[in-house]
C-alpha cells in the first residue's frame, strides 16, 4: 500500500521544519492550516493524520503519529504543544523500556478548541468540541465537549 497525501494548496508551514511521512501513511491537511516555525511532524507507516480546516499551530509544535490522530476544524495550538498517539513498550520488575517497540491508541481533538502553550497530549486521549486546555497540561484521558465551565487551570491533569 502506498502513502496517500492530500494537502490543500494553501497549507502554510514556517521555516526550520522536520516532516517525515513513511510508506503506507495517510495524511490529509485541509484548507487554511498554518504551522509557524520549528515544526516537527512524523507519520509512521500505516498511520493516519487528519487536520481539518482553519487549524493554527504556533511555534515549536510537534505531532508524532504511529496510529491515528485527527484534529477538528477551527482549533488553535499555543507554542510547544506535543501530540503523541504512542508510547514505548516497557516491563516492570525489572524495569525495561523498549526503545524500538510501541503501544498505540488513536487520539482525537475536537473542533473549536484552544490548546494552550506547552500542553502534551498522549495516546488514547480525546478532547471534545469547544474545549480550552490551559498551558502546561498533560492530557491522557477523555475531555467532554462543551464543558459548563471555562477555566485556564491544570484541572485536566488528573
């Protein structure tokens, strides 16, 4: 299976970028998507990355896709956001972290979200529509759509 890359003609990406799309990867980047400087994108073989329209990534953002990542329209990312849909395999007693083997789980970010600076989003997480994630949060669970509160705190860490 060959890679499928569908990138809208007005996709904008700044300088100092590292983009790697491996064989059999699927990439779809819709209209009005902007990445500022120092972008890192890796889409592993067999993985799928979809970025819907009107998405903005500020400086120094990174997407590492080994399974499936989907980002909804009209979503904004602050500087230094890291997105990973995989993790190293490991065993305990004794602790051994395998550098070359991974566990994966799809990750999704809804539409109309604002992801603050230096947020890390991990495998299996899902962020619903119309959500604000405050700076420096670690997201590894489900965040529902349309929360009844708007806060810029680290409430989503636990």
